[in-house]
C-alpha cells in the first residue's frame, strides 16, 4: 500500500506522510514507459532478446581483455543497442560524486562533488538534487546515458572503506538524499542507478562476506533506505551488491531481488549486477535482469547461454521477456532514445564548480569552537598551515568513484596492494588549495606551510604564529576498510605537538568518515570538512573566516572508541589480506557479518539502546550563531517546529524530530528534518511530514504500529533532545 493510500484510510490519530520531496511527474512516466516497453518486446526477434541483457566494461588494460566497439566510450560499461528497434546503446560511467576519471584512461576531467557523507551533512535535499543535476549534466555532455550513482548503503560500520560514497547511518536521511540525487541525475534524460543492493556494509571480503540479519530488521533499516530512495528518485536501475546475504550472493538473491524489490515494492526498472558479482546464469531466475562488465564474471551468462535456455524452456523465455521489458522501461522512462546523449557537449565548468563549492560549504561541520576561536580574523598577522598537503589541494576518496578535476591531482600518492584494483588506486588531492584560499582571505598575513613530517619543525612554526591550522586526513578507498578510526601516519602526535606550541590551534579534518580525537581537549576548534570536492579549499577557508556560517550536521555518529561499535573488531579484518579485488584468499571464504547484533538500531540508535556516549552524536553541528526551538506542534498528519536565530549572524539550522518513545518503550528514531536559513533575530517554521514506517515495526510482510503514547522531541542532535510531547495512537498494521 502506498503512503498516500495509508493516509487516506488510516484511523490513527497521528500518521504523518513522507518528507516532502515530490518526484517530478514530467520526467518519470513509468506506466507509459512500461507500455512502450511491452510493445517493443513484442516486436523483438528471438536473437535480439539477449542484446541488452548483458554488457562489457570498455576499459583497455587492467583486467580480462575485451573487444571495445567503436561506439563505446571508455568507462564502466557499454551495452550494445538494437538499431532496428530504435533502442540506444547504453554507455555507463561511475558514479555518485561525478563522472569518474578511470585513471586518466579517457583523458578528460570532471567536476568533483564533495563526498556523499559531506553532502549528507547538509541535510538539504534541494542542494543534493542540484549536485545530482550537475554531475548528470557532465555525464550527458560526455556522451554517457547511464550514471552509476545513488550510493545509499547505511553506514553500519564507520571503518567501511566506502563510507565516503554513502550518505548516512539513518534510513530516512539516506533515502531522502539518495532520492534527491537520483532525481537530479535523471533530470538530464539519463538513467541513474541506486546501489549497492543491499547490506553492503564492509569492503573486507566484500565479494563473499555473508550478512546475517533478520528480515524485519533489514526492512526497517538498510532496505528502508533503498525503498525511500527508490520512491523518491525512481531510478531506472538498481545495482545489486557484491556481498552475500543469508548465503546467497546479493546479485543472486531471490529474497532480495524477486521477493523484496520486485514483489513487495513493485519496482518496475531493472536490476544490473555490480562488476564481477554474478555467480551463474541462475541469477536471472533469482531476479537479476542485466549482467554488467561481463568479462569480470566467471562467464558471459546473459548472452548466448541465456538465449539457449529461453529457446528450450518457456519459463526462461518468459523471464527473458521480463528482463527486456524492465531494461526498456528504464530507457523509455528517462527518455534515452528521444534525447540521445552525445559526446562533446558543453560543460559550464565555472557554474559546476560553484555547485560543488556550495555543497562543500553546507556540508562542513563545526565540531568544536572554544572561546570563539573561529571565525578567524581577516586581520591575523601570521598563520601556520600544517599538514594534509593543504598547500596543494584537498583529499578525495578512491576506487571506482574517483573523480578528477582539470589538470589531474595536485598530489598523488601511490598505494600498495594486490588484486585488479591495485593499479587504479592512489591517494589523490584535488587542485583546490586551502592554503591559497586562506591567503586570499587574509592578504596581509604571513601564511607559512609545513607538511608536518618533522613534528618539531612544524611545532616551531606554530609557536611563531598567531594561529595554527592543522589539516588532518584519513584516506579511504573502495576495496579496503580502514583497520581502525585513528588518524594515520602519526597525525595525532603532530596535532598534540602543535597544540602544545600554540594555544590557538584549529584542526581541519578531511576524512571519509568518523575518526577518534585524542587531542580534542587541547585544541581550540575542530572543523570536519570531509572530502570537500572540486572547490574544497575555498569552502574550508570561507568557513574558517566566517564568510560562510557553518551549518552542517553529522550524518553519522563519531564513536569515542571502536569498542563502542556493535562489532568492535571488523569481521574478517584479522585474517583477510588487503586485496582490491575482494576475492576469497587461501580458501578463507566463510566470513560472516552478524548484523543481528544491532538489527535495525544502526548508528545513533545503537548508542541510545546501549547507553553509550559517543565522541560526537549523529545530528551534531555548531554554528557561529545560536538557535532556539519551539515545542513541536503535531496536528494530524503534520509536524512543525518554530526556530529562532538568537545570535548576531545569519545562519542555517537543521531541525531534527525524533521519536523518543512508543507505547512505553524507549525509542530513538529520526522521523523528520528540515533546514532553515535565518537572519539574526528572525524566526521561521520548519514543517515536516513523517513516514509512518518510521514509527512501525516490520514483521511477516507487514508494518505494524502498536497502540499507546508516542513521544516526540526536537533534537539539536540525537542526544540533546527537548522535552517530549506525547500523542496517542491506535494500533494499525499494513502492507507495502
Ligand atoms: C563498484 C561499483 C561500480 C562498478 C563499475 C564496482 O567495483 O562496486 O560501485 O559502479 O565497479 O565501475
């Protein structure tokens, strides 16, 4: 049942609708697209039916050899078209943060959005949609009609090497933002994926780690993020993941693909495999519609093998028709045939850089600001800039999502490792120098730099300067998890030494996700800038000098210690060798990830349940101004919260509404949020609608809400909550 229908027939006194982010009905007309698809399938000759069901990775070198057709573009994927039927070829590129670099193999550049974690820290769907529209426009201008974007896996473990490609630890925030990003991408008449379906929570043993989680817990967490993302964004394709779930590879999981995605949710688009994730032809029967990057799999299953099966067996023939119908539905819904993407399109680089800069600015989170150390005075006489290659650029995350701006990396450090990804991966910094931007904001200051290899030397520079800004980095990549949450390469010691030398020490973090901060009590201010993208240096300086008032809020919890995590030790990390291919080594392929430990209580919900205090909670973020919140007003299906800017600067606040109790049971669930910009002294109201699934439990195919008092509170973060208001609700249960 849809939410709208639930609302229409609900008897409960409080049922709130999904957060307002309407999909654009002009760009997605699924029913019409599906009708056309059915007609095209009816006109297909048998030998045409396996043309669009499989594709190659058109990449010279680096993996198994493949013939690259003349009309393919170097990138992640190429799928032949069917000219007779006007079906266009699919030209696929990665990923969620922009058109990827493929290590310069295509010899062009793109605008790098900040990491998805940074994007999520804005809590701003409209901004994320702009970002999606920007990267989609670049994909289109380069001739691609499929962008492998929409990473929405929940951050169950902050050590996951792909944390930076995903939004958050919360299903509502992640789903809404992924939906917004996908809407933006698809507004360019290209297809976006949503990925990696599902429960793809770690890179350690990524192709064989077997996830264990109860169905209800999965529906209330990771699957809900996908469900909301699909409803909001209507992506043409779902990319299934590498990992196993309940013993089956995700791309071969009848439960996830057929039962959940297609039957329960009624998904109309197609499921494409991740690259090298298809174990056998049987995956087609289990719900996989398209084999991607086929040379990376143990065989080309969805070509002649599939045609032979369909010729011999009507069940396979019916399934093959369904696969074609789904792929064509996505093609027609996005208008790929009527609005063909051609290489050589124009890109407004300056406008795109500004989008990346806006996202970075709104994503920066001020974590600490003692004695008003920030913003820095433009009149500062001497500033020591230390570490993080801040004289050159800003850090980016690596792997298939690596984007590179014009001129290539400012700094590129090679990384050792084995597996097919090893040659692809490096620690790269975008050409946006924080040091140059700091100089531009403080033209009269002496700004000097030390990378910090020699700690004493860096501390001496700090001691001679009015203020010291230390840039600390945590590099992350697809293919590898970080072993712990420390800042690598002795950066903690560097910060300690600089802070001891200069009482005005500011730390700027460029990290993929949470890190520990043993020096927190000794520095004046901490700014989390994540991987801030193409104009990260400018965005950081703008926040440091107060031109931008920070408004980011953490989209994931920063633990004090790894021992606070549901799995203090990352499963398998004690014996799995770093391998960018993620294949089983030494026959050790029996790795399990037990997600039943936390179940649907991911992130802040786990901390609330276990009563542990993290370093910084989910939702946390300071501003150069102050805000007060009114009592939440909950009337029927809507909630609203008044906000006042009580400080002296204009700024933006993110109102967070939490469910704190249900029928006498303590709960902690984000049920609504909204960002509001306010002039000093001004008040505004954030209105929210709440998805009833967020109040419910999922069991045996149904959502259910017990009768009783439901309490809601406004949070500055997931821990600092207002006095709750109570609403009575009747029991209710419904099906998706
Ligand atoms: C990644 C996907 C990506 C694909 C194609 C895989 O390694 O997991 O996210 O889209 O490669 O490059």
